[in-house]
């Protein structure tokens, strides 16, 4: 109902005023969405603007993925580091407990580590374009880990409720009235 109301208000040029984050659960979800947004921007920056992303850029090129496509789908690269994302998000004011609960890190006796390391990152976005999780593809064939890992289910991400790329396809689906 709320999304329908927001959509209709936008079409009618009406500004809705609402109270956001009244409940602790709503505030938690909002913080998780913010952390995921920043993580997606971080991974995307590493892929396109940092020397650490060179190997991933070469991989995408070898697979015929254009820069335009990678930018449209917010593809990124997670450095092969135990805590680069943690350090980045700590500087932005996010604590490790929230990052773990959001599925971005894995808790450990030493405080936690980045869930995704040395992987090409695919931002999983809901139909509204908000990053709610990630899928990561390992690039080093010598590493003996799962080739793909995904975000665990969290308060903002349920695998069965998500269709990759729907946010990108949505305008075309609406225009053509078919999917």
C-alpha cells in the first residue's frame, strides 16, 4: 500500500509527508540499506577507479561485458582483504554488529571480517533500485573456495523475493506492458 501511495503521489506531483523510522526495526532496516548502498559504491569505485580493480576489469572485458553494462548493474570488485570494507564503513559510522547483521561481514572472535574477498561483486537491488544484498564471483581459480557466494537472508534481503535486474528492466516492462 505504501509503495502504491508513493507512486501515485509522485505521478500527481503531491509531496507526501511521513514519519520515517518510527520503530527500532524500521531504523535498523534503514541503516542496513544505507550500509549496503555505501558498500555497492565502494566496490564499484574499486572496480573502475582503483588499481586493485584491474584484474576484475580485464575479466569483465574478456567476457564481453561493457563498461556501460557494468555501470548499469553496479558491478564492482571486493579487494582480497580481510577488512577493507569494514574499515571503510567504520569510517562512515557503521559498527561491526550492524554490518554482521546486514550480512556484509562475518563475525569472529577477532571482531569480524569481510564476507566477500577477491570477488567480482554484483549488487542485488530491489525493484526500487535499493541495494539489499550481493552476489560475489571468485576470480582466482587457484583459491579453494566456493566460486559464488551470496548474501545471507537479512531483514532487508529475502532471496525468494528478489529478481536480479528488475529495477533496470522495470521502465521497459511498464512501457511495453509485458515482461
